[in-house]
């Protein structure tokens, strides 16, 4: 996708093609061709800088400020020189390396446009990437003229001249590091996380920028955000979703939504504004914690600070002024209080927050990430799925109007197509879904996930104990449903007045389980049933040919089948979970005899609605959990691939 930019810097007449580039687009904006725009902006900048040096030798100081190009070179436009243009520019070698470091930072990592402001947050402007490039380039040029930089660069330059390849390579890496750090220093930006004003006229949007003074409440939010960003964090750029996205442009909106997580992650600091809260003890009640988009805004940034409705920092209540301390520290008790409020509002533990901060998102189970979003509210129904792209590490095109179900389906389909470990996707409630579908139809079903497969310790890399074994074959979403290998274990439903007791299993393995059976539409419990897994009576009754059809149907309705998902394969041996529980889906296979279920029977197989995925522990009479594939039938088990 082409970056969306407005060309603020006039094209240089000295570049023949740049001035004639067609940059027109929807609504008269100039999109695409960022390479030529960048070249034009850079040429203007350097040309203006060089002419300024010449002009300085002929003019008095008070005359410096603009170069009358029309007088010096007929036919050229006058180029206004702003105060941040350096009096000295680095040598061409350093210039090229600066540009190499700056280009990806601006055009790949920075938002499409930002708010630019002075040191106290005043003189607000909205600028695009082309103007960002010009301003940051000027500041980096200035920084390279300092004695400190010169000393560091000279040292690195000497290393590059070494005959030792390792030392020479280290010198080049050090040069790159010096410039990358300068670029990042001067392109730092703060980002705002907030809830939109619900009253009329609401927040100021991009189209309202020129008339923002007519909306004092919306304008104050912008002014205060920029003032806090400049005062407390020393940045010159800020981003907020109200005025920095042109939502009338579908391509720009698509890029913004798909890049949102990256922009929050890359911000110098995220300022979270609690518009309804003044007292820290009530922070968890703020509607900020109930909105869909603010979940990723809470978890994506590496640094986040919370401000109350008066724009006072919660962290600095009674503490030293924040700007006087490095790395945004806070009093330990205040940090603990903040984490307590976060956990009360969201259930997110401090450990989980730390994983997100470090970028170890994949160490948190997929179903847990869905659970965190399961009860959050969004204005546009599709945002329930779109707002999770960053947290789940997938990318979707934005298609407002497709509906929540379709957007969620595409999200899950992308997860199945791109993730290595996907069994945890099926860790959800099985009510409210079509009877033959393994995937949920809405995020709310993940609220009822089981935590039994969350890692016991924090020293491993696995997000879920379900990741221990790879499935027998790839789990794929098809037009028939999810194709998934299952180890089928039939179970006998006990009468309501019967007590659970020991039973005779078909083979060497046995288990018992109690389950709440839910209404498939209302999400309420309709019965609590007990089952004996692999009970020998299931198979004996099935083969009583003398039974009447009525009796056979009655016996069948007492049986159920558990499709175990978390089994492993070692050569030709099936591995049962030993230390962990079996993770399964409850299936009603109708009149199909145990051991004789095939993919063609899909239309006769239905998922039984349960509160969550059924889990149970197998016992083994011989203490082994390795079964040769050819002996599965002897134990009453069957290996099959179904479409659910």
C-alpha cells in the first residue's frame, strides 16, 4: 500500500520530474509517489540550506529569514527558511546515511500524520510524513554538528578502517546506531488513548481542524494532550485518532486501523486520559476500560501513563515531578495501586501486562487474549474483530458493513492460516453456536474459556499446555467447517439418580466426567450430567442385535462421544495426555456405532452445547499412556478426521 501523504514542500524546479508528478487522489489529496515527493523535499531542503550559507556571507543577520529565489534565479519560487535549518550540514557521506536511517522511520513506522507543536505544546499544526521528514532531517543535521557527535562518529570511523573484519563491521554498525538513535530521538511522539466525547458536538475530527475554536471542549482535549506531551515528555509530535485520521479516505482509514497497534507500540509514551475519573480508587469504573479499542491501547505501548479528568498524572500524586526523573519512574505504591485498578477493571495480571510490555504477546494464549476483549463495547460492530488484529498478530483488510460475524470469521480464519499452535482457539463455550461448528460465532464465547491449560510456570515459552504436541495433520478451515483430527472416546451417560462409581472399562483406560449441559441459544444450564468414558457397557449394548429399534434408540441417547484434540503421535503410537487433562469437544453421533465414525457422517454429528470445552483425566490400569495405533479399537478409541 502506498503511504498517504500531503505534499507540503513545493517541488524544486531543479528536479525536472518531481514538479510534474501527478499526486492527485480522492478529495484532491496527493497520494503515492512518496519517493519523488521525498526527493523533492530533500532537494528543497539542501538547496535552501546551501543558499542560506551563501546569503549569510552577503547579508546582515537581521536580513536572514528568506531567500528571494525570484530575484536570484528567475522562474523559481521563494523558499521560506524556518529557524530549525542548521547553519552547518554534514558531509555527503553522513547525509546519505542519515537519509537511509530516516526514510524507513518516517514512512514505515510513523503515523500518516501527526500533531506538531512547540516546546510548551503551543503553535499546533497537523503535518504529514513529508513534512515530518523535513523537520526531523533538520534536527538531525543540527545534532550531527555537535562536538559530542563528532567525537563518537570519528571513533566509529576509525574502527571501519581496521584490517580486522570484526572491528571494521562493528564500526559500521556503530555509525548506523548513532544515526538511528538520533533519528529516533528527534522523531519521538506521544500518543493519546481516550474515549470519544459522546455529547454534541463531540470530538474535533480532521475536517474540523480549521474551525476547531468553535468547539471549546473538543479543542481543550487537543490542547491539553499536546501541552502534557511537550511538558512532561519533551516531544514535539503527538497523535490522536480524532484529528490525525481522515476517515473520509477509505485507503487512509484502512492503513490507520491496520497500523494502529504498531503506532501505539512505537510511541515514546501513551497518555491514557480517564475523562470520568478524578480519584485513583475509582479509576477501574471509568468507561475507558470498557471500550474495544482501548484494550490494545492499554497493552501495546512500552510506556503508558494515566491522567485523570483534570489532566493530572495519577502516578505523580505526592511524588517527585515526573519530568525531573529518568525513564518515567513512579513511587512503588502508586504503581501497585495502578496495577490493582487495571486488574479490577480488566482481570489482566501484572505478569500479563509485563509480557505485553516486553513484546512477548505470543506467550499469552489466544483464547485468553480473546477473553480480555469478550465483553468490551464498540460503536461499529466490525471493530470487535478489527481492534484485535494487533494483539493477535494478524492482518485483515477493513470492510465496514460486512458485519461482526463475518469480520470475526475472517479474523479466526487468518489465525488458523498463520499460527503454528491453534488448539487453544477451541477453548471457549460451546453454546450459542451452530451445532456442527467448532469455532465460535462471537467473541463473547471466549469469556468462558478454561484456564486449566495455562502454563504452571513462567519460565517456559509456551502460551498454552495445549501446544505440547503438533496435531496429526494440519487443522484447516474449509467450506465444510474446521478439518481436525480427533481421538474419539465414547462415554455412557449415567441415570440422573445414579451416583458416580467405579466401572469396568472397555480396555486399559478409563475416566469419569460431570458436565453442565447448556441451552444452545439462551446460554443457561438445562442439566448436569455424569459420564463414564470408555465404559464397556456402551459396546455390549451396541451389539445386542435382538434389541428393538426403540430400545436401541434409548440406549444410544444415553451415549455421547468426546473428541479429544490434544493427543500426540510418536511414530505409529498415539500419546495420551498424562500430566495434563484431555481437552475435548462433546459430540452427539446419533445411532452411529462406536469405532465406525467417518468424515462422511458429518451431517449426523452435532456438537453438544457445554459451558466450556470438556476436560477430563484418563486413568491407566497399566500406567502407560502410549497406545500402538493398531490397538486403539481394543481400548474403545478411534482416530478420525472430521469437519466441524
